[in-house]
């Protein structure tokens, strides 16, 4: 049996009662989190232009609604991540559109989200050790959109297999120039979701896809993975829940920016607003992953006119903003706040430094790479050296260990940072976080409901809507439809 057929046979028949309560609870928080991200996208000027071009988030055609919802939630780096991939842009947005259109109830929506999570994360994990990762791995959304829609429609596994085979026939490969320098970032999820919608329609009309498209020598993994991990697609179906690796985003920002911003906000509470003239230097120590993303973005940073795609990956501006204001919001990435000279003067004092221990902690955790390195074993070496050099390869392989996870019940994402502010008067203050606020780890497992309520309210959501998310597991169809409308109002 092909790995795609095995995955589809399991996911197509996944029912709410098959999913552990703790996993359904995480999916409820994931829904609320992504709705907050969509609200943020709607409020930003670029989101308004997307709506002008393609219509409102909820419209009569669920295909288009799915694309718009996916686009609105994807480009501010407020979307949720997992091992592996930025899932929620498709795995939440597409089920939302179809659950609304088909008048499904809460349990059916949650089951569709989890099924989409599991399929998208597993296929993305199989290609994690490759040239595309994070937001650039847009093939995540081919899987998430197909599976999210077809689960809502109750399609049988043969339709799933053909739709995924067709979707992965011509997987998207984004160009970094467009991703960082233009508004094309808004299409980061929109485009693969639209492809997925066409693939579903084609499969329902009787078109067939290559059932072995993932593992065939001329297939997806051959082109998209330096070290293919086909076993990741079907490992532990029904026991190894990738949904349990979810990391939620509390503020905009790319890899490693979260922890640094958390530290900067804590330092603001201790020191008060840090003005550029009062600061000698700000040192941000982070893993190689943060430095890698920052180097990619740095050449695009030119001050207030910098493109948004690069800004959310650039550590200095978010850290300076949090030190100055005590936080980081979507409004900080648009005029007039983005034009504040004080922020940019403070950002010039930020210096990034590699901390080998933080790199080791990154690879010892599950996401974004650790589990893939464990599964690949020594075969990961060439990819690691190409990605970050010999030192990082040695650090990663010594930290990752050898035991592949049987389950993700204790999953963690240690994208840590340490921020040290050296003031002109000689004082020094420092803060460190190993796991960002709301990233996968013990605290998030215990408090994700409260954290996502806070996020939803921060982006203008109603307290009643936030509180009702805890009851999605028993919400009837009429109540769910009202809840979705209220969440986006």
C-alpha cells in the first residue's frame, strides 16, 4: 500500500470519538488562535486590499471563502506551527469555510481540523530535511486544504487519494525574493489552497492522481527532500498526534523572534521604556535558526520602508519595539508606528550572537527539526552541514539523540533567546526564555485555552466568543454558524 493511501484511509474515516479529549481541546484553541490571526489580517491595510480583490472572508462559494480566510491569516506570522509546518493557515481556515457552508456542528469541525493537521504535518515532516521550511514550505497547505475540505464533505478515501495525488502533481515552490520583498507573501497560502480546491473538484469529477506521488523516485520527496523521511507519513497513526506539537503565536514575528520579544517585554517592565540615547548595546543571543532567518531578511531591511515579509523575520525591529513599548502588535508593522524614528534608532543598537547551547536545545526539542534529525540519524549530516555548517551539524546530532518519539504528549519547541541590555549609565539587565510564551511545552499544555483567549481579545474579539470556544466539542450546527460569524465580525 502506498503511504498516501494508508494516510488517507485513516484520516478520511477519523471521527470525533477517535480523537483524545486533550487533542480536541488543543484543536479548539487552535481555532480561536487562527480566528484571531484572521482578524489581525482583516484589520491591516494589506488585508483590506486582499478582501477588495477577492471578497469577504465568508461568502457563498466556500472555495473562495477558504482561499480568503487562508490568505488573511497567513502573512503576519501570527499563525500556529507544529512538527512539522505552519499548519493553521489551511488546516483551520479551510474547515472553517466548509463547516460554515455545510452547516456542520462543532465536533465535525474539530475532527476536520485534526484530520487536516495530521495529514499536513506528516507530509511536511517527510520533507523537513530539505530546501524549504517554515512559511516557504507551502506544500503543507496542499495537504491541509485537501484534507480539511474533504473531511468536512465526508468524502471517501479514494477521493482523498486522488485529490492529494493531483494536488502534489505540481507543488508550489516560492521564490525568496518575492516572499521577502513584495506583497506576494499574501499568496503564500492563498495559492496552494486554490490549487487544492481545484484538485478536490477534479477528483470528485473522476480525475485520478498518482497514488505513489510522495515516495516514487520521480515524485514529491525526490524533489522536495534532501533526506526523505517517507516513514514519517504513517508513523503511529492514531497514537502519535502531531496536533500535540502545536505552538501558538502571541505576536507577529518569525523563527526565534518570539522568545526575544518575550524577553524584551519583560525588560521593559523592569526598566521602563528604553530610549536609544540611554542604551549602549542590546545583545540578542539565539540559536542558529534565528540567525539564519535574520540573515535572509537583513538585506531587505532599509528602515520604515522595509517590506513586511522581511520585517517579521528581522529580530532588531521587533525587539526594539518591545523594549520601547512593552509589547509587539500588528499595528507596529504599519504606519504611523512603523515610521517611528526612535524604534529604528534603538534597533540599530541590537546585535545578534549565536549561543551553541540554544542551538543544542533547539535540536533536542521536536519542532522544527529535532524529530526529523532523530528519524534520519546519520543521514541528516549532509543536510545539517549545508544548512548551518559543520559546528551546527555536530551540535544538532549530539543534542537530538537517537530515540524517535513514540508519542508527542511531552512535545516542546525550544526556540529560545537571551536578551541583554547594556545601558549608557553602566547598568546591565538580562532576560532569557527557552520556550516562547504559548509555544509547545508544559506551560502551554496546561494553559493554552487561557492563552488563546488572551490572544483573541487582543485582536478585538468578543469575550463571549472566546469563552464559547471551550464548548466547541458539543456545539450544534446553528450555534457553530453563529459562533463563526461572531468571531469574524
